[in-house]
C-alpha cells in the first residue's frame, strides 16, 4: 500500500509515496555495491568538488527544501530555513575535509610503516523524523567524503526532503548508485539493511529501543554501528548565574522543534536558593513562546509529529502543571508548552518525553546537582549556568554526557563532535571526528632493508 504523507499542522495529505520492501532494499544495496569501486577511485579533490556542488545546490534550493521540511514535520518556517542552511554547511565542511584526513608514518625497525583510512563500502543510514534532512546530512557528508556509497532510509513519517535531496545529488553530478534513498518501514527496510551481509556499517539515529535492536542485528555480520539515541539532558542553573539570561533561554532549549529533540534540556535543575525567582522568570519566558501556524515567520513552535505521539506526550502530564501555555485548538497535533514541578524519580524526569514538557527539579548544592544530572541512563547533552568559571568547568567535567554548553544551550555545530555517553549511544557525528566512523584504519609495513 502506498504511504500517505501528512502535514501535522493540518492533518492533510501532502504526498503519496511508494513503499519499498525487502526486494527493493536488496536492489539498492546491490546498486550501491556496484558503484563503490568507481566512487572510491574519484580523486579526493574531485570528490570534494562534487560535495561542494551539492552544498551549493542545497543553498540554491534552500527555500524549497525549507518549505518541504516545514510542511512535512510541522516546523516553523524560520527554523526550517536555519536547518537547511546547516545542511549546506555540512556538505561544504565535508567537501573541504575529503583531502584533510591524513594517514601517519610510524617509526619502526627495518622499513617504513604507514596508515591509510579506507572506505568501509556500502553504508546504511537510518534517520528519524525530527530533523530529517539535517540528520541525513550529518551522516551523508562524512560517509561520502570517505569514499563510501550509501543507502539512506528516512522515517516513513517524513520522507520528502530526502527524496528531493537525492535528485539534487544527481544534478550535482554525483554518480548513480552512490546515494540511494529508500522509503519504507523501519521493521522491513531498516531491518534488512541492518542484516544485509553487503552493508558494512549502519549509521542510526532514533530511539534507544530501536538502537538496541540495530546493535543486536548488526552482531551477526560484525557490522560497524554508530548510534545516536535518546536523551534526558539537564539544564543546571546555579544561584550565582545570570538568572534572567538563563530563564530567557531555557524555554528554547526544550520547546524548540516542539521538544522533539534528542538534545532537549527537559530537566531544568535549579539551586534551591534561587528556585522561586527562577521559576517565575521561566513562566514569564515560556508565556512568550509563539505557538501556531508554521508558515507564519514569527512562529517559534509548531505541532507534534502525529496524533499517536501527542497521546504519548500527554500521558506525561498527570498532575496539575506549574504552567501551561496556549496552542491552537483546531486540526493538527498541537500540544502547549508545559512546565511541571518534579523530583528526579518521577516518570517525567526519567523517560524521554520528546514533546514540549519541561520538569523543574530543585537541588541543594554543587554535589547534589551533579548527582541528579547524572542519575539517568542517558548522557547526550546538557547546560550549566553559573558566573563562577571554576565551578562551570568542574561540573562540566563531572557530568556524564557527550556534549555540554556553559552559559548557553547550544551544543550542535558543523565543526564540533556530537554524540552520547551511556545509553544515548556511541560514535561521533559532525566535525572531523565523524570521519573516523566512516573509514577503517589500514596499517602497511614496507620493508626497506634486504
Ligand atoms: P524510531 O527509533 O522508531 O525510528 C527511527 C528510525 O529507525 C526510523 O527511520 C524508523 O523507521 C527506523 N526503524 C524503526 N524500527 C526499525 C528496525 N527494527 N530496524 C531498523 N530501523 C528501524 O524512533 P520513532 O520515530 O518511533 O520515535 C520514537 C522515540 O525515539 C521518540 O519518542 C524519541 O524518544 C526517540 N527519538 C530520538 C531521536 C534522536 O534524535 N535521538 C529522533 C527520533 C526519535 P520508520 O519510522 O520509518 O518505521
């Protein structure tokens, strides 16, 4: 049955797409495999040039891509534009990185020892619906730069931007078979990619539960995996912070993308002596978040992705909230910005809500803040707000997370490594670090003595 693609802001069908099954997946893997030798033989500067051309085409089609993403995910248009801008920057970055990941020479007896970074072969990329094009580019950029060919599976809910990107890649001159996009169910297409003997690696972003099954399935063929999974990140606000700045920024750290963000700082930890004042400032700031029509340039938060997901999010608000904002009361999967008071043992503080619900949790002192922040199976992101520089670094080193920001909530940049500790996954995306996950080190010894 063809797939109905829906706009979550209006519940209207915006496209119908054919679904791939196992046979189509096998054909895509075969096409990617056949394209491998020629793609790996493209000179580094030419590979860089092709990626640069793709980056330029993404820029030239930026408005079109942003509109597609906004309609398919329900993202506010201003945010969608910024995301597409990042996609272009990612391809620019990896265009420049192709010839900058060098091997080594290592002093040994009797000859010369050198290392090369070799491509893995065919790579399966499985991405979610929350940042469809962004997360696809974080994987495509380094995978292609390293000389791999790819099969990309977008989430069924949001396949449209990946399909358009594949067309742009063809227009950029990237040869047929190098990028293959397959729309289909995770349990069918995704699962087949995970198990396929000719797929060398899976780059996965999504839930911890599916991440676990990817890891299990990959074990059969000792496939490499990079897993970028869920999070339950803490935004730690000390009493000596600039409370006005921290409170003004906090809503956007959890309500951006309607909270459907693995980096969402959905636990807001506040030192007891500043709790009441911060809570009032946070309520005032949350009241100002503009929720509504994604086409409106001023909108800051749109709907959730689906009806089913809205039910899941609503199930986390089982007590009277500290504050709940406004949201449209019409068609669309709307849910208002919600602040609840909690302890770290409550479900809302333990599980990833993936919606616009933030839990305020008081702490006694620095040691207590570190204990609470680390008391979670996740370890993706987080923030620390304090005017005491030594404390900021002490706490940053003590937190068990892969990405942190001090006096800021922004931690995703094209040039810097991104990824999790603990059950938030492993492997790093973005920056030069991502190239390690899409290449294999080969060591060669060349005897020079007879
Ligand atoms: P999933 O983990 O279910 O989906 C992510 C991707 O994996 C999708 O492309 C999906 O395909 C695919 N997939 C599903 N099952 C399998 C499988 N057995 N083998 C291989 N691939 C598979 O995330 P959801 O979209 O269902 O979101 C659920 C929760 O995941 C969220 O509430 C959130 O907690 C977390 N999440 C985290 C994200 C992050 O950025 N870290 C992003 C998205 C979700 P398809 O959906 O097309 O069937």
